[in-house]
C-alpha cells in the first residue's frame, strides 16, 4: 500500500503500544497484562504495519503456527486514526502471503464484528462447526 509498509521484523514492534491497543481497546484482550502480551509476542509470528514516512506503527497482527499444518490469526488491530484505509486488509493479505509457502491445511481466526473484512480476504465460516471444540474461556 502506498504510504505504508508491513514488516515481520520483531525489532520494529512497539510492544508497549501493542499492549496498550489490545489491553485497553480490543474487546478480546481487555485487561491483558503486559507480561502476558510480551510472552505472546515472543512465541508468535508478528506483523507490524507502519507509516512509511514517519515509521510510526499503525497496526498489528499475530499468528500462532506450527509452520506445517495450522495457523491461528489473532490480535489484528489497526490504530483508530488509521482505520478505513485498507490497512487491516493489507495486514491480513500479508499474513496469507507469508504463510502460503508452508502449505498449511487451514488458518483460523475468531471475530465478533469483522466478518465482512475477513470474508473479502477469503475466510469463511466453518463448514462443520459442530466438529470443533474449545477448552477454556469462551
């Protein structure tokens, strides 16, 4: 995207900013501790979206994967001031492109309010949700 760049370089991430975004503004991570967020970052494949001119971080996405069969896309967040410009879609497209060489069987995600955005990127509801189960908080 013109004016933006997406990177998987962990040294570019503003971990304090990512923590603030998620713990204070993301319904799925409200109250998440900084320690928990840092642990999640260190064990994941991370994507940062940046303003090309200033270098300021404007978005984030995290992927948990074995790089062989499965990935979970999570913690997708775009700064409120940068929303509506396609940055979220660009993050998801970058994730798909980065994971494509692995030949994963599936990439999952969960969303309460962004179904249309993810559908445009090719995600669809589970064909057989009754087969899936979860352990823990739901």
